[in-house]
C-alpha cells in the first residue's frame, strides 16, 4: 500500500503556500528548526482538481474510504 512520492520537499513558498499557519484545509503544522517540510497530494487535491475541470468520469474517494487497487504505483504514473 502506497501513498506515492511527495509532490514537493523544501520551501512551501516554492509551490505557492504563503503561510503554513493558515492552511486551506486541516490544522496548522509547525516546522521546527532543522526540519524540511514534505508535501504529498491528498484526497482533497483530487477532488478540487476534478471539480475544476469538465471530465466525463473521475474516480476518487469519499472521506474515510480511499480507492484501493492492486496496481503498483509505477503503473499509475503520468510522467
């Protein structure tokens, strides 16, 4: 079971996050000195992406019910 690779490691500003103390969703996270922030896509990411397009079909999840597949992560990559 995998969540995939992080979408970004390092400065939040590099991916458009202005303030970790004011998240769009969830609770704020404190980054301690010496720590490097790591960011993964989440269910909210796919839902927001899907609702901002005109796709005929989207498979995602409901909160608490993740989509599970026997396909390995490298078979699902788009890059």
